C-alpha cells in the first residue's frame, strides 16, 4: 500500500505548528493506523482500490474548512478530486469475548451478525460496491479501531449490524447518532470523538432510506430511522447507520436467518438509492 | 545423644507436616468464608448508606410522572401518574422519583431498568447537570441492545424532565466510574439532555448544546441527544460517593 506520506507529513506539521501535538494525536495518528489496519483486513481482491481510496482520503478528510493558501511557507497539498460513493464499510458488531446479546437457545449476536454481514456483502458487491469489513472472523476490534477503518476510506458509508435483546421479533430498526453540535478546533479539524457530526444530515438521509425499505419487508418496523447515542457511530467520519434486528429471543436461529436476505437487500438498495446524494461535507454539518 | 536429637527433630517435623496437611485446607476455607462475609458486609453497608430516600408523608402529595415501557415491544415509553409526597429540594426530589422508577411498575414486564439496579448517589451541579451514580447491575443486567439501552436512558431522562425542572442534563456513572457504554451500545461518555427548555435559554460555551430534532412525545420518544461534557463539569470522582470515588 502506498500512502501519500509527503502530504500527511505536511498536514501533521501544520497541525503541530497550530495546535500542538493534541490535535494531530486525536486524528492524524488514528487515521494512519486505520489505513494500515484496513489494508491488512481486506481481501486480496480489494486491496488495490481500497488502498487507493484510502490514499486519496487521508489529506482530504482532515480539514473541514478551507485552509489558508500557505502556512509557514509550506505549499498546500494539491486538491484531490472527490470520488462518489463506492465503498461500504460493514461492521459486524461485537466478536471475540464480547458475545453481544444472547438468547436462551444459545443464539449469539456476535455470530449472527457475521453471517448477516456476509450476505449483505454479497448483495452490495453484486451492485458494484466495494465492501470493507471491520472484522472477518471472531475478533473484537475496539470501537475506535472499527471507526478508524471507515475513516481511512474515501467515498464510503458505514453500516454497523446488531441483533437486539428486545423488540418485536421479525422487525428491524435503523439508528442514526443523536444530534450533536458541529465543532471544529482552531485548525478546522474535527475532534476524533465527534467525527460523526459533519455527516449527521447524510446519515439521517441514508438511515431513512434503509429504514423505509426494511419497513416494506418486515411488518411492524418503523418507517423512519430513530436517533440514539450509539457509541460506534460517534467516532465515524462517514454517513453511518446502525441496523438492529429483533431479536435473539426468537425460538430458533432459523427465524433470524430467514431475515438475512431481506435485510441485505434493504441495505444494498438503500445505499444504492443514497449514492447520488452522497457529497462529502466540507463545512458545518451540511451535505 | 546426637542420634536421639535427630530422631526427635525428624519426628517433630513429621508431626508438623501431618498437622499442616490437615489444617491448611481448613484454614483456606475459613479465609474464603471470611472474605466473602466481609464482601457481603461492605455491600450491605453501601446499600444501607445509599438506601432509598425515605418519602416524608408530611410533604404535600404531588402527581409525579414516571416513564415505563409501553409493553408493545416497540421501544416506546408511556407515562404513569403516581401520587407521591415529593420534596421541594431538587436533589431529594430526583432521588425520590428515580428510586420509584427503579422500584418498577406493578407489571414487571414494563420495567425499563433492572430490578437489582440501585441509585448509589445523585448530585446536581449549579449548571443543571445531574450526576446519577448507579450500581453495576444497571450495566450488567440491562439487556444488551440499542433499543433496550435507549429505553433505559429515556425512562431516566424523561422522568427527571417531568418532575425536576432544575435538571437539564444527566450524566450516568456506574459504581462511581465513567463507562464507555451502558451495555455495549449506548454511549455513556457524555451527558444526556433532560430539560431542553432550560438548555435553549443558557447554552454552555464549553459544552455547546442543541435541542433534539424532534420534541419528545409520550408515544414515541426521541432519543435525548448526548453531548460531550466539559471535563470540569462532570467529575468522575466525588468525595463521599461509594468506593471513595
């Protein structure tokens, strides 16, 4: 994988010179780490395009306001053309020792969401999307590690998959993060812990689209996405939604497995419908 | 002479080993029992110190609104009106309504919070930020999931909003500590909006605040927005709280 180290170094130096190590520490380093992580987690068939996307994303994703023409004599990095939406980061929640919700019949959320992710991936790839998963097996990356994978991509949306402990069996809900005020620091960088804020409107749009499709397939599901303070979404710098299926309390796992094709189709169709409206926000939380 | 002494010493050592073989397991059992007893006593003492604030029958009875699950499995809350002699003091009043909420409705199926969860401490800062410290059962026994965790937090924020006007935000601690999530999903690192009217009047610069996109309704509550608290405003440790926190 090739990274535009010169650009990153310039960005890093600018951040250091303006705001000290704090600013660069909370965003630049995790992004660099994420780029490496995403490279290692992708299948061979995806490596080259994803790496290229990540490469173009790094300088572009950091500033949220137009930067001054020069700073301390350093020329600005050349403008990077923005690509449209072409990557979907799928996050099967939990994993490893974190089993997630557990049903009485031995159903484990961490296992089922991995199977769901496989099916969603298949449908998305059939529609021409490139899919990056935050975990391929029974690992348990941290919230920040998962977000970092998404934040290293350019032109990506993030979908985290969950199975609930509660709710009407056979229904599915989409959540977007609770509204937060958009904040940037003096350098125009978004704090890592609020990376989702500029994408809230886009997340809402994607969430409503997917939720509408899920409501058509699963009776009793809400018609629009709901808001919740979902930890995973807060640090994700991309349109991001959480899809939660009800529930682990079903009598047999087959009841959940039967939902997988419908969920996969709703997510893929929703993302495809969302594609034309995908624009990387450059200022203040509006797409 | 020397041989006799050696025999005595060896004999004594053998006796000591035999006694040790029998006595050590007994001693270990006793130590375990004592440790367990001490742990129970500490837990009991903590509960006694933080037991529910007694409701003074002399206080005027007011209609308190408590929010429990609708029972439809859709993650919605409905309000129940309960007549309680509530204190005028905001902290005492908050403890009273939260303890009543924790005690649960008549129908246990409508609970939003685990039956074992205990409110250990409650503080109210001058800026309207309330800090509610719950026992570990809140984190370990709340069903894992976005819907169930949101329902638990919604019931707390909306009950406070309906009964204690001074509370504007809620910070939830577990056993005196800030935790990342309630039960794996819902973010507890920030504060939840409680009273949006008060927030719109005096937004904090350090921790700017926006109102939720839709006002909460009894039938379909909007999730309270979570905000990152200003570090100075939300102590994760406070003198006098359990565990010395």
